[in-house]
């Protein structure tokens, strides 16, 4: 029993050591992902200042740059004497310094000349190249840490297995001291459960970190396209011949306006989702002329889609002024209509139906688009989830998540009827008084 207790104590210490090392490895991985997200914020701030002349974006850039130093210091401390990782970290720091230097050049150049010139374009291209190099170094660092994490987990599992076997032998050979043996086994069982719970928590946190990285990557990608459109259109207008027709100039201005609205909507979706996740999204119902609201929204969506998807609006039932939160209702209907337009062939009509009942008000959005497979319908409200049949159609996977949260804040319900290649019908039912 003395020998068995000593072995069990040793296994417990080794298991605790493996768990602590696993926790340290995860902290390193989290810091690496935080470097990428911080650089994304810095680049977004630089672009916002240079292309939108927004001083707040300059402060975001400066704050992100300041945040990098403590992260890198933590990594140096966490790597300790691991020369291979320290060498990669030094390479990463050099690339980060180069990219931050380019961003500062871009800001200084903008302060001198606020037009978007060839040098700004060149700086942007060089920054993208450095970003790709930084991603490769981060991926190399993270891969090494993930291999280490898998090794620690494997060792922990082996030690747990050995500990269980030794405990069983001790019980079989020490029947006289059965009570004490049972106590030891119970303690070891608790330790195993704690270790497994910690490992499960680390795995869940790793998934959360990957979602965060995917979120920042998605935001960066979604902002790149409208920014490029705005930048290109502005450049064309700057360099335009004075003989350009008014129609041609108006077309470029419309492209700028459409891209700016797209960015505004994406920012609104992100802010709405962030506030909802933080529990700070509130429902403030007030009397609302729903019919007029829907007509204005239809005009706005048709303008945004350049009338490629005609929207037919039908109002049924007696008109009333239900108490609803206008901002939340806008998020619900605009996302549903935008999705219907996005996933429907050009020229296919979309139907928005408003039905007023004594105790509730019902909105129905019907399209003839690609539809949603039955096996996927239970997952469509998950964050970042997109159907397998969306293909190359651009999207963030945020819209239906936001719709569901806004409906829940109204204490309402949402229903879906859909078949692949036959379209979808989303029905939202909200109580008249929340």
C-alpha cells in the first residue's frame, strides 16, 4: 500500500505537470492568435484613417500597435529556453516591425497628401505581402505548439491509464486494507475527472479561439471588397477626364455609395451580434407604423440590389400600431430580405407579407432561391454556419444568428419551410406588446 500510494502520488504530480504544460501551450496559442487579430485591427484602423479620414480609426491603429508589445513579451517569457520557437518569434517580430513601419509610412503620407496615390497602393500591396509572411510564421509557431499540446494530452492519458491499472492491482492484493484502497481510488477518480474536465475546457477554448481567428479573417475579407471598390471608383473620379458624362460620374458615385452602405451594414451586424453576446442588446418597443416601415425597407433593399430582385409587398389584416423595437425589426427583416436576394437567381421576385392578428404580427419572406437542405435547417442559426449549397456566394454566416437573437428579444418565434432549389419561406411571429 505504501508503494502503491507513492506511485499514485507520483502519477498525480506528473498529471498535474502535464496539465499545467497543456495550459501554458494553450496560452501561447491564444497569444499567437491575438497577434493576428491585433494586426487586423491595426490594418483596419490604418485603412479607416487613410481612406475614410476617420480620426477614431487612427486611435484604433495606435492602440493596436501598443497592444502588441505586452503580447510579444508574454510569448518570450512563455517560450523560455526553447531556441527554435524563440528564433521563429524573432523572425515574427521583424516582420511585425516592417509591417507597422509601412502602416506608419501610409499614415504620414496621408497627412501630407490626402489623395490616394500610387505610393499608397504600393504600401497596401507590400503590407498584404508582409501579412502573408506573418501568417506563415504564426502558423509555424502554432503548429509546433499544437503538436506539443497533443503530446501533453497523450502523456496525461497514458498516466491516467497506468494509474487506473496500478490502483486495481493494489485493491486486489490489499483486500485487508480495502477501505483505505477505496478512498485512494475515489481520490484518483476525482483527479481524473478534474484533469479530463480541464482538458475538455482547453479543447473548447481552442475551438473558441479558432472561431475568433475565423471571425477576424472573415471581417478582413468582407471589408476588402467594398474598400477596393470605393478606392478604385474614387481613383477613377480623380483621374477622370472633364468630358466624362454625368451618367458615368453618377455610376461611380453610386458604386461608392453602395459599397459604403455594405460596410455600414456589416459593421451594424457585428455590433448587434457583439452586444447580443454580451447581454447588452435591449428591446425598447414603441408604437410603430409597420406597413410604412416595410415599404421603406423594400425600397432600400431594391436600391441596394439595383432592382435585380423585385420585392412584392402584401399587407393583410387590419392596420395597427403594434409596440415593436424598430432597430431590432430592421435587423430581422433586412437580413431575411438580403439573404433572399443573395441566394436567388437574378430577376426572381421576392415576396414580403405582413399579416396583423389580434395578439401578434407576422412577417413572411418568400424566395425562389437555392433553398436549404432538411438536414441543415437545425444548424442555420449557429454563428458562421453556411449551407453546403452556397458555393462561391459571398457571405459571413452572421445574418440568421442576428435574426434569431432579435426575435428572441421580442419574445417571438421564427419558422422555416425550405427545399433545395425550390426556395425558402421564413416566418417571423412577434407579439403585438412585448
